[in-house]
C-alpha cells in the first residue's frame, strides 16, 4: 500500500474521531444547559411545614431560622435537630413531635440553609451549626433542654453538651453513624464541588424527582423503605428553595463533618443512643463511648436502618419516653453518689456497666441502677479474698472478667478501672467510687 494512501486513511480516522468527540462535547454542553435551566425554572417551589404546633422565626446572625413549637409552656423542653443533608428539613421528625408534645415543650427547627430557614451564601461548616444550636438554646429556650438529634447533628449536639453543659440536660442520639467515621473527600475534589458552576451543576443533577427518590432510598439504607409520593414532593420542594445548594454542597464536600470522639470523656450528661440493628452494631461503638458507663444507655431496634425515626417511630417513641421518665440527675453538675459508702479497701469494686439491649415494640429499656446496700456490705468473717472485677464487653455482649485492672482518672475527673477482656482482649472500662 502506498504511503500517501496510508496517510490519507489515518487523517480521515483522526478527523472522524475529532468530529465524534466534538458532537459528544456539544451534546454534553447542551444537556448541562438543559439541566441548569430546568433547575432554575423550577426554583423556588412552594414549601409548607406539616409539623404540629405554632410557627416562629428566630433572627440569627446569619439569617432567619424557622422553627415550630408544640406542648405546654411550663413543660420540660425537648429540641429536635434534623440531619444536614440533601433535601433535609425538620420534616424527618414529623412522627416524633406530636407524641412528645403531650408531656414536653417540643421545638423543631430547620437548620440554616435547609427547609424554610434562610439559605444565605456563606461558608458553611460544622462550627456554623454548633454556634446556631448554642445561640438557639441560650436565647430561645433559656433553660437546660434535652437535645434529640439525628445523623450528623448528633456530633453537633455532643459538641454543645461538652462546650456549654449548662444548656444541655440530656442527649438522645438517633443513628449516630457519623460519630464513628468522618466522611472527607480529597481536597481537590472538595474545592471543585464548592466552585459555583460545577457545584450548581452537580446539585441540579441530584435534585430531579427520579434522582431524589434514589437519594431518599439511600438515606433509608439498608432497609429500602418504600418512599411515598408525599415524601418525594416534600424533598423536592425543600431541595428547590433559592440558595438551597450552598449548605447541601458543603455537606457533600465534607465541610460539615465534625470529630467529637475525643471529647466524649468530658461528657457529663445522661445520654441515650438508639440505633437500628441493620445500620450499627455494638462492636462499632468506640471505646471511650462505652467508657461513659452508667450515664449512657444504648437501645438497638430490630429491622431498622439509619432513619429509625421514620422507619420505626413507635419503637423510637417508646424508648425515648421511657428513658425520659426514668429518674435521671436533676443537674448535670451534681451526679448522684452511691447511697452506701464503700470502705477504702473495697474501692476497686466497679460500678454497673452500660446496658446494651435490643428493644421490642413495647419493651422498656434497661435502667441502670446503683448497687444496693446489701451488695456493698463487706464479708463479716473470714480472710479477705480478692474480688473478681467484671465489666460489660461490647464485643462479647456480656459481662466478662477484667484482666489486669488498673485504676485511671478520666479527663472529667471521674475514677475508673481499665483493663482487657479475658475472652477477646477488648479494652474494658468500669467507673468506681472517687
């Protein structure tokens, strides 16, 4: 074959390839413009709150915060904090607010950048919402309250409890999976998402109804709960508010992540953790979370995923109401002491370990109690024998003997015994009398 003919064929192939790529590029640009125009045409959408109670506006530093209040004015306050994510709002707390308002003064707010609150174009970060929670509790509530949070808001609620303990009386965390691992994108990708045009394009691609259905199904993983048309419409309207992309893109880029595991040792408030058995297991709980001992209670709800307040609302309400009605310390600054003094030589007797239970629909969560006087009395006669120290092992899921128990002092000043499980070697903690 002549060289000139071979060259002509190569040139034709290159030209044909360039034409194909050019057409694909033009088609992609045209499709991008259609997606952006479609998003801009459908924004904003009409959005109404279906939560019970009266609507109010809190004028915060960065914008107006929409919230609803239900319940008697003199009842103990409970604040519902929804997770920040795509198409998020206080709508996810709809099954809890009505029932809780019968005994409590319940507040449910849309976070800045979500729902019916303002959507300013600012730099959204975890500190934005921690500060919002603190200011809302200080100015609107005006007294210590119980914080009931879900998703990433569990981290923010823990930060508030450790930084401003006078504002938080108790903590209830629903599916706190964000406590275990902070999701971070590579730096270059996070910066790319935060750019105006690429970020808006990504958000526009994620917010059509057919995509939002997949997003809601992912949020309910792994149960794959059937998504209703009402839920899709509510998510569509929440996602198509003017400026709704700013906070959502900050969530996607990892800017809203907050690591609070190291601050758990300074936590003094009672805490209830409710998890679905399909989303979190006892083995996944960090050691310093288990070390909180009697002030922590963990309840596992069978056949539930991440959105337990929407998948199993009756079981969540039963666990929350029973736990709130239990006798808890009136002040987080004065934790109860054992009723019977422990002799100095028996100071190594550990306190009761946290209860990890799997709740049925009407089962009452286990109540952590102090040792009785009869249990604390020393033997009247006979030589003193070393007592076997036991603690609850989250891996074995039962009481196990502690190997080589050592007395330690945590950052919050509380005394504890630290050792390892005699079966699996997991690190164990038990609080003891100071």
